[in-house]
C-alpha cells in the first residue's frame, strides 16, 4: 500500500507540475454558466435552489445571513471572472436551513460526484479574491475535466477513486467529434469514474504519457487509474467511441487488465510454422 501511495503522489506531482498556465480548466463543451453581466441568481426559496443546482455541472452559491460583510463583494467579483460557472446567492432562512447552513458560507456543488464543498467560519471572515478564485479553480470538476495545474489537485480530492484519461491532441481534426463521444460515455459512469482530458499537444503533458508507458505513436489513447491501489491500464485507440470507452471501463471494473494480456502475449514463445 505504501508503494501504491507513493506512485499516486508521483502521478499527482506530474500532473500539477509545470503545466502551461494558459490551459483552460474546462473542456469547451461544458460551459453551462449564466451571463456574468447579470450577476449571481437570487435563490428566494428551496425549489429554486434545488433546480438551480441540478441544472449546472458546477454551481457556486453564497449563503449569506448578512449581505453587508466584505466577502459578498469578493463573491460578486468571481461572477465576472468565472463566466462558465453558475453563481447563485441566497439569504432566505428556509434555503439556508435546507442546506444545513448555520453561518455565512460559500458552497460549491458538483454534479459529477454529488459533492458539496463549503467555505465558512474563518475562511469567510478572512476571504480574499485570490483564495476564493483558487478554491473555485481547484474544485470545479466537470463531466469531463481538463487537467491543468489547479484541477490536478482537485481530481485527487474526491471520493471517486477511478480516473479515466483521454490522451489526445486538441489540435487534431478529429478532436471535436472524439470529445463529443467521450462526453456521452462519461454520462454512463457518472459518480463512478472521473473522466479527464489530457492534451498531448502540450509538451509538459509528456510526463503523463510516460507515466502510463505510452508512446506518441500509440495516441490517442485511454488510460485508467485507481487511486486506492495504484492499479492502471491503457488502451490505444484510433478513434473514441462510446462502445470502446464503455467496454474498457467495464473491463477494468471487473478486474480485467489489457496490459497484463499484452505482457502475457509478449512472454509466450512464438512457434514458427
């Protein structure tokens, strides 16, 4: 187990070190936020709050008993910065009670793993824009999340232990169609497997490719990894299909490793006819 933990930490290190800062945190198709110019959506009752959260892959809600505290203006500034995230705000007592809010707080709700992450207490009292921005960037996991220096940490801070990576060059002509099918497959394993995109066109991501012992000639490829026991497998593919992804994930969940089959084939003596 100690060795598995070390390898997991190594993967985390590789995925969060030296990546290009301009890499977008989310895959383009996943934008579901409201127009930032409108500000956060006021949630005046419980049904409105429930509907708001269920309609977004990532929702940030400011639950404020006091609207005059400094953090409220910091919260509003985030609406302008993260225009692909849904922001809501509420000071309704029934809404706060429904979400077990007893003090001023900011909560991030994620559809992909049904998590609610909170900032409250001293975090709220001493909140700065940089800190809140980091919290949102790190924890905004989507149906398909692209690795970058911030989301890399968030992906290892979730109860979902299995991660599926699509390693593909975003500049390739086939990228858009492959991503569309990859997102379709992600819906089949929601809350079971985290679906991730790694852009092989970014030089620094070569460390990830090497970690899974993939060669450039084998890309695009799927790589699956379980954080609990360090188990992993890979599948080079010519194109992404829902069937390919589903079969690969199902096989891994059943304990079938293609990588072991390849090793067995390599070790089997070849007989010349």
